[in-house]
C-alpha cells in the first residue's frame, strides 16, 4: 500500500517536472512571439496564441508553413504555401494579389471576396485529432475482438471505463430508452472534445476546441439531431405548451416565441460554454507566463512557472469536465426531444 | 471581435472531418465495442444466474440427501427395533417354553420319584414281611435258651438285612 502510494507520488512528481520543463520551454516561445526589439505586448501575444494562423510556429527557427487553399468566384481554387507571405527577413509580404494580416488572408482589391479553406494550424490539429481518434479507437475495438468475453487488456482497459461511463452515466440517463441510436454520436463528441482539449494544452498546440468555428459545428450537429428526432410531444410542447394559460398563446403567441427561441439558445449555450471555458483557460495560462516578460524577472518567471504547472492540472480537469458537460447537455436536449411525454407538469 | 468570428474554412473542415471520424468510428469502433460490451454483460449476467441456479440445485440436492439419509436412518432404526422385538419375543417364547418343559420334566421326575418311592416302599414292605417271616422262622427253628442270645440273633439278622 505504502509502496504503491510512493510510486504514485513519484509518478506525479515526474509529470509535474515534465510540465514544469514544458512551461519553461514555453517561455522562450512566448518571448519569441513577443518579437525582438518591439515592446512586449501581452495582449497581442495572447491573441496570437489562441487565434488560428496559417503557419505552425513551434519555436524560433522551426515554423511549419501550412498550405493555403483559397476559393474565389473569379479565380477558382488556388493552392500555395503560406511561406510565400514571408520575405527573406521574415517580414510579411503581399503575394499574388493577397495580403496577410493578423492571421487572415485578404485580397488586395477590395471588390473581390474569397473563401479561405486553408489547412491552418487548427485544421492541421483537427486532422491530427481525427487520426489519433481513429487509431486509438480502432485499437480499442481490436481489443474487444481479441479478448472477446474476457476482461479488457492494455489500451482497451484504459478506455473501457470511460466509454462505459459515457454510455451509462451520460447517454442512458439523459436520453432514456432510445439511447442506443445516439451512443455513437455522443461517444465521438465526447472523445473529440476531450482529445481536442487535452491536445490544446500541449505547448505549441492550436486552440482547436477554443475556437468558435469548431464549437459552432458541434453545437449545430447536436441542434440538427435534436430537431430531426423531435417527436410530436416535443413540437407540441413548443407550439402549444401544456399547462400554460391560453392568453399566453393567443392572440399574441408569447409562449411559442419563447419556446422557439429556446430551440436556438440551447445549442448557443453549448457552443459558447466550450469556447469560453477552453479559451479562458488558455488566456489564464498565457497571462501568467506573460508576467515574466512584463517584469523582466527570473524570480517572477520561476514563480509563475510553478503556478502555471498547477493551473495546467486544473486545465486538464477542465478539459475533461467540458467534454462531459457538452456531451451531457447534448444528450439532455436529445432526451427532451425523444421522450414520450405523459404530461406530468 | 476577431476572436469570436468563426472562420468559414475551419467550420467546413470541422464539419467534414468530424462527420468522417463519426462514420468511421461508428463502423469500426463504437458498434463493435457496444455489441461486445452488451454480449459480455449478458454473459456475465447469465453466468451469475447459472451460478445461482447451480447453488440452488446443490442446496436442493443437499436437502434431498439429508432427507434420504434421515429416511435411511429411520428405516435402519425401525429394522433394528423390529429385530430386537422379534429377538425378545423369541427369547421370551423360548424362556416360557423352557420353563414349561422344565416344569413338565420336574413333574415327570417327581412322578417317577413318587412311583419309585412307592415301588421301593412296597419292596421294603415285602422285604420286611419276608424278613420278619424268615426271622420268625429262624427263631422258631433254633432253640433259644435266653433272651440275650435271642436278641443277638435278631441283631444278626437285621445286619444281614442292611447288607442287602
């Protein structure tokens, strides 16, 4: 017992040390992005780190220029490397009629409009997350084929409790007896958000799940699932809410309007919550790291690195909680749409 | 605000990739995993149920065995008791029969003794009579001078009688 505890402590300290080193490593990163010669602007640094970009900056000297894919009605699809926007001295230059400002590609002629389908840092992270998920869960599924009807082994035993938790604690109680149809979506949703959140905490990683584009799509999918599967009771509840005096429905349909707005506020709360929780976490971490450069002090650096280490653990917790909350509320909304109402209210 | 505005490109890629991941994982992972979990759960439930049934069966068998054992014991006791009763009865009968036989033998013996006694007495009587006659004859035949010699003579004869 004591030995196990000591081993766990040792492991914990090792992870702590690792995160501490990673955080220290991040300093050089943050300092570099602060720019040489220029006054250090903490707001700019943070915005830069949590926003999307067309290149993947790991640290100075190691930048991956990602492909730019543009669509415009007059030129069709254009593909080129984002390295074209940088001159010989790493200054931003115009290229092929486009200029690159604050992570956005803008056409020089103001009359043209373009759609940017570039493989940005977030899209690249999205690909990595997707590949990781497919690799991990096909491996888990192989485990079930290999160890049929026995206990889980290896990676399977790590993910089985989580899968069962999602099924039994999130999907089943919130959706009810029709839960089986929605379990694959909920599992994908949960693990996508969880993996994305955790990967986003790595140094140099993109802020994928803290981007509204990502959360909007996820909320949209839940919205579609809820309303496509909504049964008679669900729509009846919206347009003719039971248990409400008639003058709230006629002649001015106050309740139907409120309920109709509710259809949209639900997914909106989903997309906003995830975006805010993850982005706020990144801002807190980056602010604490930024303190070092505001004070130009090693002492502050070591102090903030220690605090950041602790916050990092909290962020791992938040990453898990947010995945849970998003999945839980999605299940709840679907559950409300498919439940057989017995009008008990 | 720039931070809040969603990029159209990222939304497009997010939708495409999420759906691809969803359909891939649904086919390759979630469905097989869910069915395996279900099968395993069912198997575990079945095994537990079977174990319970087996336990009940064993308990039933034990009870049956106990009952059979008890019955066997009771039968054994009954057989032993019966045997003892029969034995006792036989003993009693033997005893009573023996006593009857003994009584009869005793009676017979007594009767025989009586008869013998009677016969002996008759014989003695006859003998006494004949002896008396003999003695009287001999006394008569001899000339006896005195009483003393007569008396010794009588004794002598009596002695002869005893010898017989």
